[in-house]
């Protein structure tokens, strides 16, 4: 029999879980013993992720795949209801869904700005609002982890909207932590540095990668598991007295 992990008997809803960082977080949660509701916009990618993640699950663990656009409040509410109906309870919410639209402020369009904030920040608000009552019922096992970014704390040229959305997510994290703390529910943020994902591969040419390495004391680009393990820790019992914090996983890029 497989030894029980720190999240055995708990259930998590993870947004943006079809690929990259979200899928790594889902895998880490499965290894820790949790059941999952995973959601993403791309149904095909979501189905493929479900097949691959199922290989990590034991007979007691459930994986529920739910298509969802976090920019739509009705969609988010529907997914939270569906996750609750499919799983015994909801203990953990991970707000990972995000997009990066890069461009200088002077050329950035209203639609690009609105779309970035709608997905990265407002989508997390929708999920927290929809799931809060359920997480309060979980009491001391209730956890929220929001995926921010190093650029939300230090800024980055050409990423005004992305940086603003990720900085806003930190403020949302701290306020949520204060509101839910009286019932034992924690809310924290993880702020990754540059991590090897499909998103960073698209926006990081080789010359820029070499220059970036000079800014990272650990002298390497982070891996998805570096972040996923931190997100799993914050959901577990050993992190029960940590709330309203931002855990930087950036190789020392920002100290």
C-alpha cells in the first residue's frame, strides 16, 4: 500500500491546469495524495493532461476535468459547483490560469490591457468568490494559493499589464487572507521567477535567455517542479500557520 501523503483525503481545484506550470502543480498534488478538479479553456489539452495525470493517481484519488474560461464569472461559478458535486469536498483552490501579452505601454491597446487583467486578476477574484463558502466549511484544511510572478514585485519593461495583474494578485491574496483567517483558511501567493514553460519559451529568445541568466544567482532557469513543490507545501498541514505571504521561487533573482 502506498504511504499516505500530506494531502491525502483532500481535494483541490486548479485553474490553468492543462499544461506547463498548472499541470506540474496538479502532478505534485496527486503525488501528495489529493484528488483534483482541473480546469482550462482548451478542451483537447485538458483531456490529454487528464490522461497523463491519471497515471499518477491511486484508486482512491479522483481527477475531474472541467473546461472553463476564468474570465467569465458564470463559467467559474459553474465549474466550482461541478467540482463540488464530483468531489467529496473542496479544500484547496489554486489560481494558476494566466496569459502574458507583451508590449510597450505607448503601443498597448485597451483590449490587450483589459484581457490581461481579466484573466490574471479578475479570474482569480471570481474563483475565490465562488469557492470561499466551501473553503470556509473545510476550516483548518482550507487553502488558497495564487500564482503571482517576480515581475509583479519588480516590474519588467514591455510587461506593464502582466506586472500590474500579478501585483494586484498579491494585494488580493493579502486581503483574502485577512478575511478568511478567522475560520482557519489560509491564502498565500507564490511568485515564480523565469520558469521553463510553453509561455516563457514563446517570449524568451536565446539572446534574452543568456542575459537573463546573468541576473539569477543560482545561474539557471527554474523548472516547473520548483514552483509546484512550493505550491504543494502551502496547501499542506505544515503550512497551517502561514497566511498572507508571498513565497518567492526565483533562484535569487529578487531578494
